[in-house]
């Protein structure tokens, strides 16, 4: 049963979360981003060489068998069976991230060729991998510092302070030594509680990030982790829009509804707000501004409003998206720089407290 929190919409069901995690794990085992891009481009090359999709998939399967990749072979065989049963888009949605799978909702529509769809999915996967690399790079140092801080406190409580306590009278310790001793000792005696608390904090933040879209979220989107999620989902939204236009799919009400179906609660509400503005006759860029949520990004909204007066404006938008990623990497580094500085200060404080405790105790011993 969904849980409703005061400032959040209905949270995702636990079963949906586990299903999403299981699918992500399955995708990673069968074909990570690099492997998927290679598969997509191999299929594109075979299709443009004159093979039909069934034979192209058969060739890719034999290649995976030669490379002894059983999980990938199983995935590709499921695609081949789905093609024979006329349910390829549904099967691909089980194996691909939503930003790639939604492209194949156009499969079999009009004169759109399969090679165009696989190529579009490959471009999205490549550009999203670049974006995710920037995000991981920005998060790496704060994560390492956080873990190091707790490990250092645990080591002090488990090994350093017990030895010092045996060498001196703890009743004569300085107040700072007592506080440091109590804190580190508590962590040593409550490792499970500390670990569970950290996991609960991360889980709560994750639910808030993917579900909360009401009052205050527009402001929260300016700061991590909410800014990270808006960056990733906003870029994915615009990239999918660009690829839809590139393959000849109009930004119709039906297009937006398909995107809403595969999106998280936060993104779904943002896309729905844009769709309602477009229903009233506003062009895409203007609709994003009138939606009033600054999604996907205020600067990109301004750029798209200006570009829409040009022919093939969506191709220009892709170029701006690539530059947006580079700019966002610098913005993320600046935002997370403050968190990194705080963690560095805390780590230095813990180290200083350890040294101070040792000096305090050794002074008593002398």
C-alpha cells in the first residue's frame, strides 16, 4: 500500500521499486551502456546493409554466442521472439532504460525504419552515459569523505581510545576528550544502528527526490540531490524529444502521454504540466515556461524558445544539450564543493580531536 507523507505525493509502491531495481540489475548483467550502444549500432549497420531485423538480430546473437556472453544472448533471443510475436516495443521496455525504450514506441508506425529507431536509442545511451559520468565524478569525493569520516570515528572508538583509557584516569580527561570518547564509543557499540540510519536516510531522500513535486520542490531543485535528479531527468526528457522529432514523430498529446507512462512521479507531473500548456496551443518552449516549474532547466527553456523559430530547430537543440552537460558539470562541482568543504572540515576536526585526546592522556601519564 502506498504511503502518503505530508509534503509528498503518494510514494512509489515497494513492489514497483524492487521491480525497477531487478530490471536495472538484469540490464547491467545482460548489457551495460557500452554493450547496448555496440548492439544498437551493429543492428543499424546490418539493417542498412540490407538485412531485415530478424536476420540482423540473429547475426548479433551469433556474435554474442561467439563472445561467450550468455546473459546477452538470452536478452537478444527474447527480442527475437518478441519480434516474431509482434510485441517488440513491449519486450524492449523490459530490457532498456525508459529514455531508450520509449523511442521504440514508434516501431511499426508509418514509414519509420527500425534502423532509425536503434540509432536514436544509441545516441541517447551515449549522451546519457556522458552525463552520468559527470554526475558520478562530482559525487565521488563527498562520498569518499563521508565514509572515511565514519570509519575514522569507528577506528578511534575501537582501538585508540580504549588503549588510552587503560593508561590514564578517565575521570580526569578534558571535556573534549570525554565527548570524543563517548561519540566514537557509541558508534562502535551501535554499528548496525548507524548503518541502518544511513540506509534509511538515503532511502528517504530517494523517495523524496523521485516523488515530491509540490510546494517547495522548485526551490529544492537548485540544490543536491534534487538538482542532480532534475539535471538527469531534464536532459533525458529533452534528448527524447529531440530524437522523436529527428525520426519524424510530432510532439503530440499522445507522445507526451507515452513519456508520462514510463516516468517517475516527479517527471510525470512536470511533463503533464507541459502537455496541458501545449493543449492550449502554446509551442514547446513557451509551454515549458508557462508550466512554471523551471523544468528541465531555465536556461534551456530560453534557448528552445529562441530556436523554435528556425527550421530543424531540434538538431540545434542537441548541440545545446551537449554544452548544457558540460556547463552542468561545472555547476555540480561548485554545488558539491560546499559539501566537500564541510566534510573536509569535519574530517580535520575528528583528526584534531584524536590528537588532542592523545595529548591530554599522555600529559596525565607523564
